[in-house]
C-alpha cells in the first residue's frame, strides 16, 4: 500500500511540472537574499525581486540573472520583506507591484505591512502606498503572498514551523485600502501529506505564486515545491482544499522565491546566497 502511494505521488509530480533547468545566476552582491519574485509586465522577459535586508529597493532582473536596474520606494523602511506579487490595483489600466513586508520570525508584530506602487520603471524613486494588516488570531510568521490577477484579493500564507505547525491562508478582499488597519480573514489551511521533522523545524512555505489565469498556485519551500490546481467551475478559495502535488525546484541553497513566467507555462525559482542559481521549471497544463 505504501509503495502504491509513493508511486502515485511520483506520477502526479511528473504530470504537474517538468525537470528544473538552470537558466541563469544572480551575482550582484546587493542581492544576497532574494526572498520574493514577480514576473514583470512592463519589462517583458524580466523579473522583479526583493532582497531580505538593505535599503527599500526592488531589483529588476533579466532572465539570466543580470540586474537591469532598480526602483527605490520613497518613504519606506523595511522590517522583514519576504514576498513580491504583481496584480491589479486602484487604476485598472495599471499593473501594481506589491512588496510584502510580512516576515515575523519571533511572532511579535501587532501589524504587518504591504507596500503598493504602480509597476515602476527603473533607476527612479517612487512613492509607495502602505497597506496595514493584522491577523485575527495574533501574530504569525509568513513569507508567502499573492494577489489574484483578476479580483485583486490579497492572500498571505503562513510559514508553519515548530509548535505552529499549521499552514494557514488569510485573505484581504479587494479593494485594498490605505486607510486604517484591515483585519485579515482566514480562508483555509493547506494540508500536506508529508510531515518531516526538517520541514517543521525550518518552516515549510517560503513563497507562493499564482498563475496568470488564476487557476494554479505554486508553493515554494526550502526543499521542494507544491502545486495546487482549482477544480473546474469552483470558486477560487476552493483551491486551498486541494491536495498539494510536490515537484522539484532544483538545487537551491535556501529557496525563498518563486514566480510564474508571464505566459504561465513555466515557473522561475531563485535562492538566497551569492551567487544564486535561477531555475526554470516547465509547468504541464491540464487544460
């Protein structure tokens, strides 16, 4: 019975994603902790990343990892930036970059912050709007955030570790407002088949990404990735009830960033460290 379960898992993995292929390397010493990733629409073929530490900057990377430029967020001071997402915002004609300052290793922050700005050009300073959130049940550590490409709903996925071993999903429905503090709404708990001591010690989900069509969510961990797929005709939040299908992300030192390529047919994954490899993983579409 155990062999059958393992074999079924291997078959599902094969149907979900292909073999990782290294396509580049981040060598810039300013990016030694790439902790979030988002495919650019304004700069086709490029990706935004945020460094966990340093000045309030987002970096634009070419597909091979070379730095194309950077944009500075005016009036912002990072606490623990861990995630990036691109999605809709106040002006439906624009794409917006969301910088998730959501890390909380000690679980002591009463609120967390997400900075929003229209997708920037490079080598300029940009004012960023501040979105402030609180959890309904007290602080959580989190490194994964996504914004639904159609609805603009913002999701945060907690980093299960130690005594807090659950992977919880919280939502802020659109529109995202800058006034006051918004309490996040719990909408799901992701159930993983494996419960290794290592994954619970260091934390499981370190980033997440949503496909351009809103039908798939990829989860990134230190060791591997998982894919969730929305059933036909289901409301989006049904995706959190689906079985996470594991897949390989390549040999990364400390994987904390993942994004769908702009066409949705591949994932890009990076790692902390310098130099840091960039892997491309084909996504097998079921439709």
